[in-house]
């Protein structure tokens, strides 16, 4: 089986889908691994590292796609001026595994079907115990939550920990994390490690214990009912409930030096947690990082991809794709996730997926040109 790892062409994407450590595992199990020259450089892996792992380095994408049975990517296929759309460079019948975000990209799904590709989306891995090692949303959210705090701390004109010095005592920074899922919990842990006083907020009651176990305070005055839905995700709240929650959050936002927002609802726009008025009430010099920027933002004033500063000197960071800014470990984790998913479909170096398997049923989007995912098929009806 020929496995191909292209160089990512999306702007500022420094991750690579397969790191040399996992390339070696695949070659040892009998697969042939082909890597486009320079594919790992953004994450500090040289062509030589891949060659040492038993992979073959090929000079360009068209040579790579020409031989590939299975393509491992981070980002969804995109267009280049020079060579057209990546999915059109892939051979008919080839298999593509990547973060396709298919619920928000129906035109890409149609294109994959038109190109007669079989595709699996890493962001559709179900949250069950058996698939934890394949869960790229979790691994990449861990990186994002960590980096969000570092970016905020870097921008803040204050230090994070308490200090008692001859030049006076420094009080610790106050950090508020809205949404205590994977990214939020990692943000809380990172802010705690830096010595901040941290509060967490979520609509799922189960988050309380997790937030408190990290040494943070859980805001629970709003929790009249638990908003946990299928798969441990949150359900969308009614307009009234959202308004009540915003009233609870408002006071805490006002007191904080750093606010990190991470709230998401699968397949829906991100809930609005911090209004324009609340930003107006934030402390001079405070920093808000909106990890939901790409799906509409949790803050009304977030501009995706931008850092905005208000008249009061409040910084609103809407930068997207934070995992790509920590490419070494983000790639290492993603590579482990993708090779575990691949492992489920290959036996004795033969492509032999069991499409009835719960994990494959949830992740397979197109199969030899047919759109097969039930939820995505519905969008085309
Ligand atoms: P997510 O990225 O979908 O959302 C982030 C957080 O935002 C969630 O905690 C959610 O409850 C919260 N949220 C949504 N709407 C909100 C609102 N209006 N106000 C405040 N918070 C809001 O979630 P996630 O990080 O992917 O994790 C969701 C759940 O799945 C967690 O319980 C997590 O522990 C669980 N999980 C389970 C597995 C597994 O069993 N294999 C793997 C990963 C995550």
C-alpha cells in the first residue's frame, strides 16, 4: 500500500500529517511511504529524517499524487494557482484522510465525490473510548487552549503570578475561561501553571468537577439545568437562557485581565457569550482570545484572523488555527491520530476497511465517488 504525505499548501499551515516516527511504524508494517520534499520542514522535520524512517522523498505534489493509494493530509484540499485544485491531482479511487470539516464545506464534499475519491474526515471521529487515540479534535484543541493563554499573557501588560519582592507585591492576574471542554480545560491548566487566579464557565454540569480539579473556581450560578447533549457535547440554548447566562458572565468578564472563550456547538455557529457592551466594560489593557473565531466567534467584536484593539486598549485576539503555531507537538499528536485511524483500515498491508465499523461509518464522507455520510447526504437533499 502506497501512503503519501504532501506538503500543506494552506497559508501558515506548518503542521505535517505524518511525522517520521509514525512513518517508520508504517514502513515497518510493510507500507510504502512517500513524502513530498519539504513537507515536514514547518514542523522541523527534514527530508533526511523521513528517509531515515524508510520513506521515499519525492520532489513535488504531482509526482506524489501520481503514486498514492492513501493520502494523509492536515488541511482540506485547496486550490493553487500553478497546479489547480489538489483533489483534482489525486488519482480516481484514491483515499484521502484529512480535516475536511465536511458539515461546513458541502462544495468540497461534492468535489471529492466528482473526483471519485474515498474520503475520511479526522474531525468526524466519534467521541467514544475506542477512538480516543484517533481524536484529532481533542489533540488539536489541547494545543489551541495552551497557546491561547500564552498569546494572552504575552500581550498583557501585567505578570501572571503573585510575587512578593523588595520592590513591592504583585497581585496575580485574573483569568476567565468560557467553555470548559478540551481547549478550555487546557487553557485553565496553563493559566494555573503560570500562577493566575482562574475561573471557568460552561453550560454542562459535568464541567464543574473538571474545572475544580484544576484548581480553578467554577461559576455555577446559571446552572439551573444541564445542557449536556449526545456525545458529551453541549446543546444550543434558547435565546432566553443565553441572555441569562450573559448576565451572569458580564460581571466576571468585567473583573478579568484575560478572557479565553472556547464555546462551540457541533455543526452550529458559535454561541455569543461576550457582547459589545461587555467588551466596553472590560478593564483597561485586558485581553480576550476567541478560540471560536472561525465559527462566528463567542465575542461580538471578534474579527477572524485579526487582533483588534478597542479605544480602551482592550485586545481582542481572533487569530485562527493556533495548532499550526505549535507545529512540532501539534503534528506529533495529529500524526498519531491519523496513523491510528489508518491502522483500522489496513490489515497485512491490504486496504480492508470495515465500513460497518462505528468509527469508519462516522468518518467516511465519500466512497469511490458517492457521498455516503448520512448527515452530509441530508444536506444535499
Ligand atoms: P466543544 O469544542 O464542542 O465545545 C467547547 C465547550 O464549550 C464545551 O465544554 C461546551 O459544553 C461549551 N459550551 C457550548 N456552548 C456553551 C455556552 N453557551 N456557554 C458556555 N459554554 C458552552 O467541546 P469539546 O471540547 O470537544 O468537548 C465536549 C465534551 O466531549 C466534553 O465533555 C469532553 O470531555 C468530551 N470529550 C469526550 C471524549 C471521549 O470520550 N473520547 C473525547 C473528547 C471530548
